[in-house]
C-alpha cells in the first residue's frame, strides 16, 4: 500500500471542502460551513491510499500552511474563477513554489456561475495546469477523480488498478 | 529472524497494548501525516487518523510556542467516551493512542513514552 498526501488550498469559500467531500464521500455540500484550521478526507485510487488535507482559507489560519504542506506530493490550488480571486490564488502559488517541490494543479471551480473565467484563462494567469470544476454537481465526481488520478501519475507514482 | 522496521513497530504497539490494556488502539505516523504502523479497531480509517495525529501534534507545538511553554511533550484530548494521547517519537514520527474512559493515564503515559523511545530509535 502506498500512502500519498494531497493538499487542497485556496482562499475562503472557493470550494475546497466541497471538492474533497465530492471525492471522498461522493456527496454534494449544500451549505457553507467554513473549515476551522484543517480537515481531512481519504480515498483509494488503485494501490494508493490518498489522504486529502483541506486547509482553512482564512488569513488567520495561513500560518499553518507551511507546516501542513510538508510531505505533500500534489497540491491543488482552488479558485472560484472570479478575476480577483484568481489573481490572489496566483500569489499563493508563487509563494508555494518557493517552499515545496510538490506538483501544483489549479482548479477553476464554480464554472456554473455567470462571469466565471474559463479554465484556460485561469491557467494562463496561474501558470500551472488548470481544470474547470463545479464541485456542487455530483456528475463532476468522475472528472475530479480523473484529475486527481492523473496528478498522482504525474507526481511519478505508480497508480495501477 | 530479522524483522522489518514496520513489523518491529507493530510489535512495539502490540506490546504497548498488552502492558496497558486500557489502550484500545495505537498508531505510529510520520510527521507529514502518513501512516507507518497501526494496531487499531477495524472501523478506524488509518489514513485520516494519521493526518489528524500529525496535525494535532503540530498545533500542540504551535500552542506551547505561543504560550512560551518550551517544547511539546504530548497532547491530550478527553472525550466523553475516553482519551486520545499524542506524543512525538523522535524527530520523524508521532505516536497516538486511544484509551478507555476508566484508563489510568499515568500508566498509559508511562508505557507510551517507553514505546515512543523505542520507535524513535527505529525511525
């Protein structure tokens, strides 16, 4: 059994917990209940046991990120696809790159909302591979699962069935 | 016969539960929050527990720093149904145990500390 640490971070209310709940519990989060500090989900993919760390996005918890990002193979930087949020997420990614060798993937969440930037636009700003997502749509679980699986493979891990 | 490190750690955890039967489950995890070895009831998700354990110790370290109380020895959580204790096992590992609510915490701590010392020599 191979254990892999995967981290989800981003500003408050962008959908980090919704994505993890969709993946690990196959359920949609219907109301906003901010994460306090950190939360966790787990998921088996092939022979990997993936532990997903869900970081609280509020500024007051930001000091925890450096400690908690240690040992992560993949980091998902989640944004809500609004221009301001994407620019702020870009700053977070730039800081992260100085601290970790983990593979960083962008998630352009809330693609269902009017005015959402397209994933390729978000990608060009974030400067990392980026995928569109609607974490409150249960049909998107398959897509998110395959994004995670591909990320694990890119992080040079064997993910066999 | 020579044992692998993980088997040695599992033996240490089993011995810990024999010495202090009030300990209902025990796990050793990396400081990054990934499982190393465990002796846990089957219903417990060892991957989530590993992450929670490392985060508890990390927050404990932050708390003692903020209160200027030196270095963290252990973190203790009391629930209505029993106790959770977390302590470092050398620089790279963390040990956690759950104990019944009638447990003698002095005994649990004593054996846990001995186990942590043995584990720190292995990892």
